């Protein structure tokens, strides 16, 4: 397994652009791809804004901004993504991720590591249909990826230890704190954090408190952001998808039951900040 020198990121949404940013900031030539060209253009603009905010706060220098932008490129076709490490941050659907990795396997070397930013789908399932499942690993960033330090490095049943070691080193190289996790539903953080959302939603469903009241309470207790503000930031649809996935993975255990309130928000297209309306209006 050769050293990681180049990085590819598939998906130019909130998570993908953040991953591309931290990779490029750490000095890795980074290629960004999205099926929607407009998403890539928007991602580059957001990355530049993020860097400018970093400069304002004294966290980033002009030189770092320049080198980061120089390290970032994009391609118009998926088959042009060739790198030592490719990280996908696309829709949370097993078949779509399997198809993506199968296509990337065909055009990349036998040493290319395929990492998934999935927050709920088992790594073993994603790797099951591939020719080189030993190269598949979970690399779960947290939103916003360019700020949050934690990364879960998740081993599937077939993932080689060498790949895990390389990804653990990569995480440190991009300024993150890696935690190794086994391949179980929700891994570590989402399994623990699920009840931060689920119980809050149950309290609102039962009329015990309001969205605003719960957020104020949790923030007064020391949380930087209440559960409903956080769901709006992550994406109400994304959060609901993860809860549903875990509910099914744990054989419909009632403690993971998705909320009817959240289902209604998703059906109405009230997905949070990205749609302009979620539990709050933006």
C-alpha cells in the first residue's frame, strides 16, 4: 500500500466541500467531483468564504488560503478521479455507494483506498460487492468538517489493518483526532447522539416543551447548539435518514423510532438551513 499523496472527494455538498477544504489545507492535491457542476462551483465559493472567515479570526493566513486554493481542482467526469485516497460524501443509499465504488475501482490502482463518510450504513455492506473490499474503510467526519476535530475510522469485516493505519495517520495529518470504531450501526457517535435528537423530538411530540424551549435549555446546560438548531444545520432530511437506518439496523428497537414530526418536515421539504426552512426559518 503506497503513501497517500493525492485525495479525491466525491460529493460537493456541505460535508464534501468541508472534507476537500481540510485535505487541501493540509497540503494534499485534492480533486473534487459532483454530478452537478453547479454544486462544485458553489463549493469552491463556500471554501473561499470559509478561508476568509478563518483569516478574520486569525486562524488562517493569506498564504494558507492561497496554497489551499492551489491544491484544489475539479473534474467534470467521475472516471477522471484518480487518487491514492478517494472519499465519498454522497447520498446515504447503499446501492448508490456500491455502484460508485465499483466504478472507481475500475479506473484506479489496486492500492487506492476507498473511504466512505457514511454515518449509518455498515462498511462491510458497502464493501461486499467490490473486488477489493480490503481497501474500503469508513472515514466519518462531523459537520462542519472544516472545524470539527473528531473523525471515526471504521473497519469493515474485510478492511485491512494497513488501510486503517494509513487513514488514522491521514486524519492526524489533516489536523483531526481519529477514533477507531468497529462496524456496528451508528458506529460510536451517532449511536450515542441519536437520543439527543430522538428524545428531544419525543418531548415536542408529547407537548412537554417547544422546539425553542428545548434548544434554550440544552444551550444553557453547556451544549453549543440545541438539538433542533443542530438538526437544521446537519439537514433535517439527513438526520431523519440516519435515524431510520439505525431504527432498521437495530430491528425496530423503539428507542430509535423516527419521529412523525421530523417525517412531516422531510415530506414538506423543510430540510433546515439548506432549504431555508426547518424547525426554524432562515
